[in-house]
C-alpha cells in the first residue's frame, strides 16, 4: 500500500512539473470579421506544434493563446497566422493569400471596427 501511495505522489509531481513549466499565455490582435475567419484562425493556430489553445474573439479581434514556449515562440505564431490570410500586430498577411479569402472574410473592406 505504501508503494502505491509513493508511486502516485511521485507520478503526479512529475506530470505537474512537465505541464506547467513551459506553458505561457499570450493575447494579441488578429484582423478578421466573421465566423469563417474565427474558424480559420483558431483551427490553423491550434494545428501548430506547441500551441495548446487558441480562442479568437470576433468583436475585439483578440486571440488568446496557451502555448509551449519550448516548442514554439510568439513570432512564429504571428507569422503562421499571417500566412492564413489574417494580419497580426507583427505581420501583414501576404496580398496573394489575403485576396484568396472569401469575400466575407476581407477585413480591409468589410471591417466594422
């Protein structure tokens, strides 16, 4: 019985130290206007290795992230989102990619902000 308790305590402390030490939170602006934008931004960002959570808010244009700073940095996340066609605080979406977005997603002309 002692061995089970010791093993459980040891296992839980190892798991806790691995998950909490490199997780970071961040938030920044990402341009977009509709639910299709939201879907593209969130799904595209979560697919990145090291990004654990992404939630983009249509009204504020803010994305909230939880990511593993040992696997990815914020600069790479910004760059990846811009390559999805959505400009961020750091990177402007390439014109060719932006122009390929559906009409409802074109934030330069459809923006209500």
